[in-house]
C-alpha cells in the first residue's frame, strides 16, 4: 500500500524515493509484523482460552501432560500479522507476492481444518493423512501451475557447487516442486513438538531465503554470483521480511514455557511457503541444507516406522521424532530447543556460503 501511495510522490518529495527499495520495505515489513504479533498476541490468547481451543497431548508423551489445554492455532496470529504487513509494505502488482500469500494461506487452510477437528473431537485425530496430503498437494499444484506460466520463470534446476550445470526438468519440474513444498510443510509439522522448537529454525530459514530471493531478483548480483536470475522475484523479499517478523512475534509467546502453540494451521503454512521460497529463488536442492533440521526430524520418523515394521516391533529411537528421543533420554527440553536452534543457524550459514562457491 505504501509503495503505491507514497513512491509515486517521490518526484515531488524526494524522501519518498526510499519506498522503491526492497531492502527498506523488507526491514519495515519485519518490524511491522513483529509489533502487530506482540500487540495482538495477548488478546488473541485470551480469545482462544475463552473458546477452549486448547492443545490435546498424546498419553504416550507423559512429560508434556502439563501442557494439555495450552491455547493452540497460533498460526492464525502469524497469518494475520504477516498479511497486514505484506499488504502495507509490498508491491501488490507483483505476482510473486500474491503466490506466496496463496501458498501460505492455502496450506494454512488445510492445517486449520485439521486443528479444528482435533479441538472439536478432543483427540489427536483430525483429517486423515491422505486428505491432508491431498489438500497440500492441491494447493502446491495450483501455485506451481501459475508460477511456471509466468514468462520470467524457468523450469531449470540449479545444482549446488555446479553453477553451469542446470538441467531443464520441463514437465517434471511441477511434480518435483510440489513434492518439495509438501515435504517441507510436513517436515516443519513433525518438528513442532517442543516449545519454540519449530518456529526458531523456521525464522532462521526465512532469513536465509530472504537473501537468496533478493539475490535472484537482482540482475547484477545474480550475474556476479552466477546464480539464476528471476526478474521480479526480489519483491518476495518483502514477504520474507514479514514472514520472519511474524515468526519472531509468535516466538514471543511460544518460547519455553509456551503460552501459545502454532498448531497445524501454523506449521503447515510455514513449511509450505519455505518450500516455495526455495523454488522461487531456484535453490530447490539447497532446501535440504537450509531446512536440514526438518529433514533430520522427518528421516527420524521414517526410519523409526520403517524399522519397527521390518523387525516386527523393534525401535531405533526411544520415540520419534528425534527431539522426543533426546527428551526421553533425559536432556532438558530447553537445552534440546537451544541446541536445535544452533544447528539450524549453522546449516543456514553453510547454505549461504554456497553463493560464493563455483
């Protein structure tokens, strides 16, 4: 809104020229989403308590029984602050901004239905796994159909460390990207098991992709660093700023001991749009590093279930995902959370270093 209202006045009032800069608007999008989250959060939590929208805790997770009833669906707060900020600071004529919003709220809608059914039934059973995956895949497919039809977007795949090797996947690019988005969405969902555990690495990944997206949208930078240039995609950096700000604002209430949980409405939307970020900046494979913590958590579940079925009841871990294994091994919850945050930060730095590697 500010971009459209104030930037045209820059020819008469030079100070308004600052609104043309993506970096300026991204920083203020971050601060706006953060402030809105912190201001609205207490009222939002009280409303959830009044409606009795509390978290159900599985009986197997005995250490968390005292968290039962903690308000959930905090992803709605993240979505509200993010949307307000993007509409305020973004260039609303840019298609990449609208596609990011579509992915975020599309995946969020699937999570919202799942959360609502769990609350109504007072169990951990929401929509079926098949229905959840179908909903995620549908949202991702619609977003990708729109994206690949934009004239500036390519179906070439960037391979880290081999900047001159960019195979064109053609028709296979769409299902490949859909798989990335759905996988990322469920990876964040599986990681969301301790106070602040998922949102911390999500914020770090959002910051990392903000850099990649800005570079991809900047022709001189992308040419110098030999990465794919996607004209116009730099505006999605403003969305990344709001994404990070909303995440930090949510962490204000989700930090240990949590006053608010994000629910599937939060984890699915955050994870889905992280996967979409990697597609926008043509760093699809690098998502494995940026979101390495989510990959590890997901693999721990796959290995645990697979080994349990293969051996007829034996387990690799005390409990999956991995954070529950450490918890049952006696590591304090707060220490697990901080160590996972440190791991995600190191992985993000490792991913950013690829920008300079030929």
